[in-house]
């Protein structure tokens, strides 16, 4: 069996758990055609109705540059239909050029986001309640490899290894990860207060009555994290994110945030501070929608791709903006920006007790 066939079977049967009679929408670019074909084949064999939405080079940029205000404010008919009627979404990232949208007029982007907001809210509601299954994954492309500072061959190996595709039975590997992470989730769901501590970070927050989620390869492939939404006004302290972030194609690095009663009061960045200033003006962007711990030790180095970087074993991340409602989080925003920090020389305390040190949980 080829790696592409293994990947497709993992997505269809483990990640999405597709059943006969369900409707699946695959969204990707033409660069991912090998994986799209195999997912289409495997899902069709199972009796699933499959539709495909393929992007070509610079599709989003062309639309935003050329569309009138009237068009910008019209939601996508296909996307709206799928959010309302389909049972499952599979998004396969396969970028042509990760910087192709960098010059788009920000006002047009805002208008488009506003037009899609009601659909996105319904999407969030359906995914949180479980009536819409969704998985996000990556197909290796030259653009993604360059961003990761790897050759395409090395990047392919990196992606496949992160997804455990080198294992004889990748699904069984993810089932083991699910069981292991469930122990972590069970521990954290008994705790009220969490504190992240490292050389440049000392931040605490309440997770009382919030739900920790075991991210085990079903919503994201690869996965390997546990996450929740903090009690919004309970976050206090300073947090430094030493891993680089990319937001809308713009790199931002060395971010430090000072937080009081859930609100980011002060911030700076070594690189990209102008963008950080702009983001902080967005409604809901100065509060946290997520706190998390990365557990995928097959991923060790950042690649400027949040799908992988937030899962790095031995890291924590916190996201400004939109909460995941299934955690009990309540913050709403048009953005969800994950920022990552190494904990290989750090600690995590739960209700004052050290449960994690130097990148690993203790006694689990």
C-alpha cells in the first residue's frame, strides 16, 4: 500500500469515520489531486456521497481584488449549502504560494469575513455539537516545504511521520495516542487553576467547569494536543511565545503579552509588531479563546505551519480570539490566532501542584 493510500484510508475511516449515506465535501487545491483521488475512491467505496471544491492558483486573491462590494457581501452558495446539509468536511491544505494573499486590501478581507460570519458561526455550532464532522490535513507542496526550510522530499517525510504513516497500521497508532492523552485530559478535568512557567513566562488562568479536549487525529491530522478554553476574565500574568507565527501570510516573531483579568493590556513583538497592533484592534482579539499543550513528539521543530507547530511535543500554546464552544469557552471573534512557546525548560502547575516539567507530564 502506498503512503497516499494509507493517508486516504486513515482520513476516511479513522479521522472522519465516514458511513454509508453520508455526504462529504473535500476542499483543496489541484496540487493535492493524488490524495483527493484516493479519498474520493475510498469514501465512494463506503457508499459516501462525495463533492469536491478545488481551488486554483490565487483564486482568493483574484476574487477579493476584482469583486464589487455587492459580491464581497454575498456568502459562498456551495459553502453555505455544505455547512447546512453535509455530514463531513475534509480540508486538505496544499498551497501554491503561502504569500500570494499578502498584498490584498485588508478592508476587503474584513468585508468578506463579515459576509461569512453567520455561516462560520453555524459551522462552529455544528462541529461543537458533533453533527458536522471535520478534519484538516496537509498535502506536501513546494511552497509549504520552502516555508519549513526543507526540501520537498524531506517535507514529505516530515508530514507522513507526523501522521504516523510509516507505521504498519497508522489508525492503531492514533488509537494508542487517544488512550494516552485521555489520561492527561482526565487529570486536567479535575483541576481548577493552571499555571504555565518558564524563563520568560508566568501566566495563570482558571479552567473551572471548562472541558479539556483530547485532540487525537480526528479533527486535525496530524494532531497531538490537549486543549480547553480558559475562564475569560481569569487570565493573569505575562507570556512569551518564542516560536514564530504566520498570520495571513505575515510572519510575527518573539511575541510577549501582558494580561490582566483576561485582557491583553500590553504587547510587543521582535518582528511583525505592526501587524500585532492591527490584530489587537479586532473585536475579541485581546482575550483568549484557547489554552493547550502539544504532545506530538514526532514533531520537534517549527515549520511556520500551525497545523504542525501547535502539536510539537514539549510546547504550550494559547490562542487569541474565538473560543471553541465545546470547551465551554465564550469569547467570540473573527480571528483565532495560536501562539506557541517551548516548555522544554518549563513547568505546568495545576492547583499549585507540579504536573509537567521540561516538556513532559509527570507520572503519566
